[in-house]
């Protein structure tokens, strides 16, 4: 196979387009990542009233106990 200046030039130009494409994808990734980091930092944590939280906890424990009781009855 013969390597002349045209083949070498085409290889260099093709490589440049490939590296430009990779650079473009990398910049898109960095932009997308920074956009989502900024967006996630703006969200505030949900504040639940302590009274509501205790009622929810009681209900969850009652349902868990009821579920355990049902499973024990199924085993017997």
C-alpha cells in the first residue's frame, strides 16, 4: 500500500473531525451535568409538620403490625 501526501492529509483531516466530534459530545455532557446540578440545588427539602409526621408513623406501625399478624395467620 502506498502512502502519499493525499492519504496522509485525508487521515489528518478525518482525525480532526473525529476529535472535534468527541469534543462536542464532551462539552454537551459537561453542560448537561452542570445544568442538572444547578437545578437540583434549587430544590428545597420538604418540611413536614411534626404532628402529621407522628400520625403517619403511627399509621405505618399499625399497618406493619396488621400485616405481620395476617402473615402469621397464613402460616398457621
